[in-house]
């Protein structure tokens, strides 16, 4: 019995809510071998040359315009801030230039390029065929057909397992979990199968699986639509974890993730889908995984964050400079696993102080790992204890979300505390 037969049988028993496309690879044979070779070839060539591979001009069908907000698209007051994009060496006139995009259209554009440049790539998940809850996949089925962009049952464990099977067959699989909160039913598949696939083969097989998931606070998501479970995946050897802060990074990091030989958890801060807008290169480009970026240079204290929290830290740094003449350096990790230890340690050795901030709860959060590493590698440079400004150790609240999410005031207080220590 082939994977296609099994999957169709399951779908039929589930009430025929969807029909799996007839993918040639599912039946094995020559098509699988060809796509497998294609995937192997992708792992041996260098990253896309960002200055020599412009893409076609934007079109209405392939790059959707800004549309109206959906149920979960309202922006919480704590992240209504100027959004910095920092320097980037792509998007010049010679390479196609830039176009104004927000984060969800940048994700959409990256997926379009991935499907265009890799005939084995498929995109699937709950409701992705019509665009998804946040419209990140809209128009892709029209452009690439139902065999390459298709819906799945409402079963996260099944989505992950199906993606692992596709990747094992040589396919570039891009799965979407509708909300990061619901990735937990799929955790067994991701931690025990996807994360170990390449390792247990001794590197003989790549794991061409990327799992996208919206994450973080959104203003009114409550207990089941606002969580940031990145620490769970960062504690799983074999997985890479990425979280962008703006459209420029979202597009470049997503393309790099899709083309990586390892399974990647790509977490998208849902509050930024429409709020973060920036001129974004139109060409096919990648940003390196595992590399942090200095968003704001400074001399007195290092601020480390990722995703939407970077913008909170940028605002807190501006307040600190205006109110107390404190020069804060803001670092965006971008890749949370493996995170850029060298960049963080080098910054702390210059400033002597560190504040780490994230939306996830304090206990067990990635901020604790950053703090412990800095304490070990830059102990003699520290002028004050490391501060963590995080979500509280409670379930994510609805009515009290604005008190839960670490805002500018909490971050500013931590900055002043470590500088005055």
C-alpha cells in the first residue's frame, strides 16, 4: 500500500474533507528518484547569489496587495512601534529593486519563489489552498495547481508526519501549522522523527521539511492563539528554529530555511503580519541561518530579542537614550537554534551588560540559555547581573494580555537597573 493510498483512506474515513493530490512521488518510481536527486543537488550548491538572480516584477496574482484584517490580525498596543529593518545588501536597482511588502506578503512571495525554483516543492496545511487564516498562501494554488498547494485535515500530527514522509521521498515539503499553539500534538513527530532523520542516516539523507507557524501575542488571542513555544523546539537537537522581525528578514530567512538540509521550524509573529511594512527586495535571495543582526549599535548595554519583541527593545532603547543618555545595542537573534553565541558574547564584552526579552514564559525560556551562556563566556566582562524580561509563568491570559506581554516600560526599567547597578 502506497503512502498516497493510506492518506486517501484516512481522508475518506475523516469525512472526505479533502482529497490528497496525485503526487507522482507518492507512488515511488522514476519521479521520486528525479526529485530526490534534485533535493540532493540543492544541498551541494552554494546559496543563491543575492546580487545576480533578480525575479520577475510583482504581479497582482502572485503578490497579493494589502487586504483587510482578519479575526486575529489586530495589533496589540505593546508593539505599535516604528519598525526598523537595518542594513541589507540586496534589493538594488541592478537586481530588481524593492517593493513595499508587509510580513505576510513577504512570506507569500518567498513561497512563490520556492515553488518556482524547485519543481519538487509542495505547500500544504489547514486551509492553505484558499490562502490560510492570515492570507500567507493566497493565490499560490491558482499559480501552481492543487497538486502542489493543497489543504490537509485538521490534524497537526498528521501534517507533520505527512511532511516527514514527503521529505524522506526527496520532496521539498513546506507545511503550515495554523497556530503555533497547535504544534504540540505534532511535537512527537517533529522531535522524534523529523529532528533525527538526517542524524540517524549519518548525513546520507537531507530532511527537506520546513514547518511554518504563526506565533505570539496578537491582542485578543487568549490561551490558545497567542503562545510562543519556541523553547520546546530549541531544546530538540536536530531542529533549526527561526523567527523573523520584518518582511525583509521573513523572505530571506524563509527561502534559506526551505533550502536547508535540516528540518526548520519557521515561526512568524502574527502581530507583525500587517503591522511590519518595509521595502523588500523582489529578487530571490537568502539570509544566512544562525546569524544574529545588530539592529541598533550601542555602548552601555546589550538588548537581545527576536520576532516582535525586537521592536519593543528598539523603542525601549530609544527611550533610554532620550531619558537617561543610555546607549543600548539591540541584537536580533533571527535564528533561535542554533543561536549566534559569538555575536551576543562579543556585544556583551563591549557593553558589560545584558537584557534578554521574549514573549514566552520566563521559566524554561530561551532567555535563560542566553543568560547562562553569557555568564559562562563573558563573566569577567559583566558589570551587572543579566536581566530577563519575559512573559509571566502563567497560561497566556485574554483579559490581561497587555500585562502579560513584556512591554517598553518593563524593558526600560530593566535597562536602567543594569546600567545603575
